C-alpha cells in the first residue's frame, strides 16, 4: 500500500473545505451537490479507495476542516469510472417533480375583438 496524502475538496454549495487522506494516484471526476446516476458512494469512514467504490459522500460541517462552518448538506466526490475499457460520462440523478393538480380545462385568452368576419357595422 502506498502512503496517503491529504487532498482538499470544497463544498459546491457553501465553499467549506473537506480533507481526505487519498492515494497519490487520483482519478477524481467531479465534486457535485448531487450523486451521479449509477455511481456507488460510501462515507468517509468506509474504504473509499476500494475498486468497487465510485465515490465518497461528504457531510458538509461534519467532514469539513472546521466543523462550525458548513451548510450541513451532503456533497459528492465522484471518481472516474470505466466500463468495458471506456470512460463513463456522468449524468446527474434524475429529479422527480410533482405536478400540481388539475388546471383549467382550456387556456383562457384575453378578451378582445374577434377574428376576420366578426366585425358587424
């Protein structure tokens, strides 16, 4: 096993600084406020250098240098991934939205003069 070196990462929301002890050979993809679809993340207290791990979830304000600072939100360090010898392009997890209830049955346009042929003089 190689010696580890301290590497710092900034929270993408508030800029607080987190530090991890990493192998000198880094294969970092990105640091994002959301997980990437298909990536497997572990916490900082787990073996994040393992070959079956795709990234680390950091807790801002807990895993950051000064625990008094930070927004308290998670952020994600994603490693470069390869499948069948090709680099995998990351995609954010899809966001699920809930649409409002039923709206009006049809659009309600402005009142005004009608179209051609509606003029009666």
